[in-house]
């Protein structure tokens, strides 16, 4: 009955969440269309280092990529005014996708060269601009013979070269019928050399509009990540034992940092004086750690599905790659990218297989979590293929981040509804059984109070037994230990002398053998009473074992300890122990030792024991030190 009532109450919430989710999907699809189609540049292929645009081309195409064959001077930094004289020596190279300077694996991307393209415009009355992407890893851009943009220091050696990422926009002067682009590029700090992304030419307003839209999208994503991070931090604050919110917070922070490594967001990093090396490492680390964090988050959500040993294997590999990025020179880290992209494919496949198992086994929220994993994986795969020039779709991973957050928000709503339903069910059950609990509570309180008193009494008796000698009622070794430990601690801070006296009843074996063990026990019991009654209030007496007794004399030097020990010896000597008409003589021999600097208890006890045996050898019934 309770379950039916709760189902009716939560039904509107479920319907509303589905409607809002579908509306979000529609909006999300519109964003993908806008940034994937509407803002995508058209392509015009250059031939033989020249590119000619037909009349009215830019009325139909707002922006276009300058791809195709560019003239290229390998390992030459050619000045614009020398291009025409050397053009016959140039080779042709693609205006995107980087360069390969020779057959050596690593050196094929390290070096320098000059790109050149002649552009002819049919319309001269145009407001055009060039969008210059990041260039690996330093460049100087000449429009005709005028230097209009640069990044880093272009050089012929690593020692002189300075890398820098600096995307920019260059305005083409109006009434220009044709212009030449000459780009001197050097790379000694990256595994990817030359022009990787094509230069974009288009209407000035369109170029700036695309940049504004991209920045706006990034700010939207950053805002969504910040809000999501704050929400999950609140969840973690109220439930610190739950790891899932914290894992998702870390994932959002990684995505947040990665968003700033996008080309159109470099200005933020430059504002905080974050240089080339830090930017490049941040870009790689956020990718490498992001893959691991997604795996860890999914693992936490479905611990029964993900194999802990397989996951740990992936964690070790991913962390090893991340440490390589963190501590290796920037010119080397790019060589790990292809391997890690393959590793990412394997991890994503592993996640999707496990999510399929979670759906088959009907794990809670498995369907939506699977959908979010598919969304993120598809966009990540798209970006990997795009980065390797396999697809021409464009980078969309930031869209995947938004999709992932949307799906997780739906999952949170479902869990929230489930928690509310469970709480309301529990509340109703508590109300129904409240009267019974009150009665049981009163009875339980009485039982607890009684049991507490019994336990306190039992603990007191156990503690007393643990610290006391059963025969004499004195302290045992365990009972005397705290006093000795405190004395040694005090002596280390402010050296305060104290002594110990080790006593042994003389000829005790003879008494046991001649008069019986009962009489021996009587000797120990009466002797303990006399010793305890004779020592000072601050002194502590313990039965050390058998017929041995130890006396702890605080704040007492050796002279005082000898006097007290002698007094105790005389008290035992005067003790009356009779069996029938026979008076049995009882004496003790004692060894005294005073604490010395840097003493341990073992050393102190050893001196007292030696003094005791010295007294035994001298005839017993005496005190020695």
C-alpha cells in the first residue's frame, strides 16, 4: 500500500524529468549542428602554391580553409622578397597536417622551413581576415612583405628557438586583389611540426563571429562544469563517506582545465603568464588523467561489474603515461600520444562492455549511465580521429562533456527520486511503529543501565585482577609498570632521582620443602603485609615473581634508599612465623639501585639484581648496592 502511494506521488516528477531531458537533447543537437555544420569552414584546394577564388565566392561562403598545395622551402627561412627568385627550388606540401622533413623518425618533425601561398581574389572590395591557428611551435607570418603576426622565436636550432602558441586574426587590407602568405616556421619542442590546422580566410565579421561563438561555448561549458562541481562538492560535504561525488568533482575539474587549452581560450592562460611548456603539458595531462578518471568514476558507480584487477592494470598504465608527461621534456611528450590514444580506445571499449553487463544484470541507473558513456566515447573517438586527419568532422569533445553532464544530471534526478521514495517509505513505517518503539525504548534503557553497571563492575574486577597479585594482593609487574614508566618520563624532562629495591626471601625453597607450601604462602602473605605497612605513602610495592618483591622509591637518592631498605629488612627479620611450637626465622636480602642518566629500566634492574646476588653471596639478610 505504501509503495503504491509513493509511486503515485513520484510519477509527476518522473514525467517532468523526462520532458526536460528531451528538451535538453533537442537543444544539444542544435548546438552540435551549429558548431559542426554552420560554423564549419569550406575547403578550397590550392594548386602549385597558388589559390584563385571565383567571383562572388565569399558571398556564398563566409569562411574557407586554405588547404591544398603550398610551396615549401625545407630547412630554409626564406624572406618574402626572395621568394620569387627561389620559387623554382620549392617543393609542394599540404597546407595542413604538419610536415615531414626527412626519413628519420624523430628528426622528421624537428627543424624549420618556409610555407608560401599566392592568393588571387576576384573581388577587391571585400572585408577579409585570416584566422591563424596554433603553429608548431614558432612562426613569423608575412602578408606580402609585411610582418603581420608572429609567435615565439623562429630559429635554426633548439638553443635559439623559443616555442609559443599564439593563435591570432590578421585583417586583409581592403581593395586587395591578391596577396602572398609567407610563413617561416621552426619546431624544436614538439612531436608535431609545421601547420597542422589550416589557415582560415573569410569575411572579417564571420571570422570574429566564429571566435565569439567558440569562446561563448567554452564559457557555457566552463559555467556548467563550475555549477556541477559545486553541486557535487555539496553532496560530498554532506556524505563524506561517499566517493562517487568526489570522483565526479575531479572529473569536472579536469574537463574544466582542458577547456582552457582550446586554441580560442589560450588568451586566458596567457593572461596568467602560463607559458608554452605548461600549456602543452596541461593539454596532455587533462586528456590522460581524464580517461583514468572516467574509468574510476564508472568503476565506483558499478563496483560489482568492473573487475578490480583489470581496472588497477589500466590505472597503472595511465598513471605511468601521466608521470611521463609530467617529468619529461616537452619535445618528447608528443611521442606518447599515439600510444595513449590506442590505450584510450581499449579503456572505452572496456567501459562499454562493462556497462552492457550492468544493463543485462539490471543495475540501478545502468541505462542512462551507459548512454552517457556512449556519448562521451563517441565524441572522444571523433576528436582522436579528427586529430589524426582521419575524419574531417571537427573537434567536438567539449560537446561530449556537455552531453555527459546532462546524462549525469538525469541520473542524479533518478537517484534523488529514489532516495525521496525510500525516505518517505521509511518515515511511514517509523510512524506506524512509533508507539512500539517507545515501549521498547523504555525497557531497553533499563536493561542498558543495568548492563552498564554490570560491565563497569566486571571491568573494575578485571582491571584489578590484571594489575594485582592473587596471593598477596599487592601490585604485580603489570600494575607497577605505569608508575615506573611515569618516573622514567619525568627523568627525561627534568632529571629527578629515584631508586628501586629488589628483595628476595632467604632460603625460601628450604621453607617450602621443610614446612610445606602452605606455610610458604603464609610467609609471603605476612611479609607482604609488613612491607606494605612499613613503606612510605608515595612508595610502591609489587610482587615481582616467586619470592621476589620490588619497591619503587620516588624522589629518593641512594643513601635514603639504603636506609629505607634496611628498615624493611629489619621489619621482616622481626616477623613472627610459627608452626606449632616452632618459631621459623624469616629474613630477606635486598639489592638497591639508583637511576643514572641515560638509564633504561633493564639497566637499572640489572644493577639491583646484581646487588641482590652480592648480598646473597655475603651470607644473606643484608642490603647491598
